[in-house]
DNA sequence: GTGATGACGAAATATTATTGCGCAAGCTAG
DNA sequence: CTAGCTTGCGCAATAATATTTCGTCATCAC
C-alpha cells in the first residue's frame, strides 16, 4: 500500500491538470519545478491511486443542439437500500440524465438532465422518469442560464487550509 | 464565417475526446478513421469554434479532503437583471461554490458547493451566502452519495436524432 | 558507518505533434 | 464539358514530447 499522502508538487500537478488537462508533460514539469521524467512518474501514480479519475474535453452541449438543461428533484416512495440502488441504476441507463446525486432532506435525489428540446424532455419526464417504479414526486426546474460551471477542487482553499495547520 | 456544421467525423472526435481528453492525436485519428494531420486540424477548428471549451483532469475531491458536497437553492429578494448579475458575480468569487445556475420556478439559483468539512460549509453558509446582499432564502441539501456524474453530451442520443431526421 | 530505499535528473530512444506539399473530389461560371 | 477555385485528405519530413535507462544523492534503519 502506497504511503499516498501528497506533497506540494503533487497538489500543484493536480491543480494544473485540472485547469488544463492537455498540458504537455514538459510544460507541466516546468510549472511545478521538476524535470519531465519524475513529473510523468508522479502523474501516473496520481492516476493509479485514483486522485485523477480521468481526463475529459469540455464539450459545449448547446452548440451541439442540447438546448435544454433541467434539474429534477426526485422523491421515492421507498428508501430501502435496494430501492435506492435500483433507482440509481436506472439513472445510469438514462442517457438524458447526466448526473444523479442522493441527497438528505425532503428530496431523495437531484438529477441533472439535458435534452435537445423541451418536448423531448417532457416525453422523458412523463414516460420514463415519473412513470418509473417507486418514483413518488418529481419537481423540475429549467436552467435559464449558467453563471459558473467549474466542477472540481478549489485548490486555493486547500492550500490555505494546509498552511494554517502547518 | 465558417460553415460550422459538423460532420460525422467531427462528432466522433468530440465523443472520443469527451470520453478521454488525453488521447493522443494518433490514436484519435485511427479511431475516427482519418490520418493524423487532418484529425489535428479538425480538433483545432473545433476548439476555435468553441465546440471544445477546454480539457480538464477529473480530480477526486473527496480524496483531497473535500468531504462535503452540498446543493444550495437560493431565492433572491429582487430579480432585477442588475441584482441577478451581482449575485452571479459573487458566486464566481466564492471558491466553495463550484457551479451556479439560474433556474425558473420558485427558486432563483441552484449552487453546487464543496467544503472540507461541515463546519467550514456552515460558516460559509451563515457568514457569506445567507448574509449576502439581496439573498432571500437558502435551502441546502447534503449529497449523501453520488450515483452518476458524467457532465457532457450524450452522443448516442445525438446520433439517433440525426439518423432519424436523415 | 553502510546497505537499502526512494526520488531526481541527464541522456538516449521511441512516439507524437506539426508543417509543407501535392492530389483528388466537388462546385461554379462560361 | 471544362478550366479554375475551394476544400479536405494523406504522405513525408521536421520539431517536440513522452518514456526508458541509468547514475547520483539524500534519508533512514540498523
């Protein structure tokens, strides 16, 4: 089992690759202040240890014709673990559902959905989601516009925190 | 102005890079069935035209100590455009807020937040978010667990749709 | 001390990215 | 129908990167 705690260089690597996942290893190495070979070794290790789950191009959904984005709040009738899992599995199989998170509070799940147009979404909503087994309530909200969309880790907060405890 | 409609190869490129943003151009070219140089030219064009907004490593926030993820539903007191914009700008400056989307319906905004622990989030919630100018109501829900998290475009749906209209 | 361990970096090699052409297909005007 | 233009492909050469190899140094346990 690897010791696995990260040093400052590892954190810099993660921050840089989160900001630009296609940066060359040479550029990355120079930014974090070491030479290319150890830098690449660190990246591989971070990938293997799961700190980096993958790399993805950020594709503009609207440009591709997915004009509609919706958040759906879903309440189930039964919250037994088997029923929760079953619903999660169904979400994984619905391509229009891009995210599904289980929440505490009045609502059981929040879903982020996309669709080419409203009628496609409405059809999905009425024929699939609302109609699905064990689904009690569904409340949807259209996304009017996005103001910030930077999933990931706020590395500046992380560094502050480490400096304080140091 | 570029003609800008995408052909099947472009869509395949986008799908592949969305799935693996660090794929080499050689590998990508072979997957989409053309040679490397035109493939690279297409990628550059897609970037320039905004179909690809960027590339990002998907970093595991929990592994880095951000144990808490929260959705916050925010209602404002005034929905005048200037006030909406002001709130959005504030969200962009809060590092714990990773996403901010304006919604229709009862709630004005949904925010996705992360924090190292509950007390850090509570402090942010009470001292920053709830206390901010023009903020009326805030309801928060902790993410218990994530079941699906694949932001992006469902290219299979897109292809189906194009085949139908063809 | 001294041998084991881990990580670095220079140098060599293997892969990729990128550039520079030439060619062919599709279009258009005459 | 055909010259001339446009667009996009791919080969081949070149420039950059990635990756491997290996020698060195610091640390640490004994």
